[in-house]
C-alpha cells in the first residue's frame, strides 16, 4: 500500500508539473504571434524537455514515449489556455507562478526517478535540477528569450536547495510523499521569496567591467 501511494504521489506531481510548465510555455508563446499548434509545441517542449534530458542521461527511453498522458496533458493545458485565456493570462505574473510551480514539482520528480535507479544522492539532486530547469531553457530559446537559468534570478539554485531538503528528509526517514511535498514547497518558496525581495546572484559582466575599468585607468 505504501509503495502504491508513493508511486501515485509521484505521478500526481508529474502531471501537475506537466500542466504547469505547459501553461507557462503557452503563456509565453501567446505574446509571440504563434499559432495554436506552435503554442502546443512550445508547451510540450517546456513540459517534457527536462525529463527527456534526464532520461537520456539515465540511459532509458524518454518517459513520454511510454505514455501518451503527457502529450494529452499538454493538450488540456492548451485547451484551458484557449477557454480561460482572460482569467489565466490577465495577471502579469501568470508565467512566473506556473513556471515556479512546475519547477518545484519537476525537481522532485527528477530526484525520485533518479533515486529509483540507485544513483548517489548528489547525482539525484543534479538530475532534479536538470528536470526542473531545462524545459524552461528550451522554451526560452525557442521563443528567442534569454533563459531564466542564465539570468541573475535564483532559479536552478532553488532546485538544488529543494534537493538538499529532500535529502535531509530522506535521512530522517520521513515518509516519501511528505518528503516530496516539503522539498517541492521549498523550491517554490525560495523562488517566490527571491523574486519578491529581489534576491539575485552577482552579474559576471559587472566583475569584468570593474576589471577592465581598472586596467584602463592604469
């Protein structure tokens, strides 16, 4: 019963993350004069990109090739975006909210699936970060935006922090569903707090500018 419960909990996270990331991709595509099919592709790439890379690194067939529910969930996300566009997209932070939710949920899915194949925990944390963040990178590249991962915002670091929390919960033998929930909420919380209070990493160009300025002054 516990194993079934854990599996179901991971599947729920997986589908919710798929829907959230698909919505974020479709939302971004809606401002680029892209047609419905193009918006679906952007949403799909956002939803399955990170997990696909994770599975390739794990040397297994990508998850979406075994189950059509991810393609169907992306279709449901597109339908929801078309039917409830005014309600979903009227808020300027819609993209941020859905992207943040997807980031938190997919990070934990990546960690859980990596643990299942017996990888060391530090590898699992990296796999979680890849699963959570790479789909957004592919989305931004396709839409011709600078990926969030490469900006000064706290993004992949939130995934790593969530993975560490998962590891702590795992060591204290907290039930797996509860550990996953706590870790996912940690990712979401850190991302929201970082944006709300403008917590950022230093920009590399600022360091270079100071260096070059010093050289020129000399």
